[in-house]
């Protein structure tokens, strides 16, 4: 069965964006960018909330930018071909290889798991991840921890009142001192 993963960049104090909504501290260096590209290669689908979907729309036409290098063009090709499901109550249409969710988060995950194909199902966005976590739908948490304290903002980990035990599966420290932590939910 396809795993559901929640992977995002996070500050050391646990936020995906700072109090001002900024996340400029998450710009990856070449090594981290290559890692994210390899991770994207392992995906079969990506579930996004509206805010993350809108932030990622840039990449739908970015391949026309002559200043991009081969690594960026490679990532764009992977991202554009990846099937995406967007959860929104305000959007009436989406672009690229995306569709609006027609069911609940649990129903969409069940539908994707039942489809033929391989690759993990990624969840992007803290609000959507919090809903998935509250329903026990996340199999792995993957945090790219940046050496910065932002002092507040949107937390990476959902705030719910239940314990979730995790098993450390993988760690990696990059030359930029960014640390990747991959934990599997123990059931």
C-alpha cells in the first residue's frame, strides 16, 4: 500500500513559515535541491491545500524562464507531471496536472491508494497535514530542519491532543547544516 508522507522545510523552533508569513530562509542550496528532486521522483501523487497550491503555481510556467539551470528544469518536469489533488473551498478550477478534491481527505487518500501505480502520496501544507494527522492518515513525517529560529508562525507539527509514537528511519546532514529527519509512525 502507498504510504502517506508529510514533508516540508521547517525552522529549528518548528515553523514552516515565520510570523510574517515569510519562508525565505527555506531556499535550498544545490545539495538540498537535488535531495528534494530525488524525493519528488518517489511520489505517485501530491495533496495540497489552497495556499501551497497557489505558491506552487509558479512552477507550472517556470520552464519558460531562460535563467533556470538543468537541475531546476529537471525538477519542474517532475513536478508538472506529478498528479496533484487540491483541497479548497474557494477555488473553482485548478491548472496543470491537478484536480480539485471531490471527497474528504480520507476519501481521496483511500481512492489514491486503490488506484494502480506506485509512489508515495505526499501531503503539503500544515492545515491539510493537521487534518490527516488527526485522522491517523500520515505514515511518515519528513522534516528538512533549517538552522534558524523564526519565533512563531505556522507550526510544522499539527497540534492535537493525542500521542503519536515515531521511529527514526533516516537522518542526513547537508553541507549547509540543514538536517533531514525522517520518522515513521509506529502502529
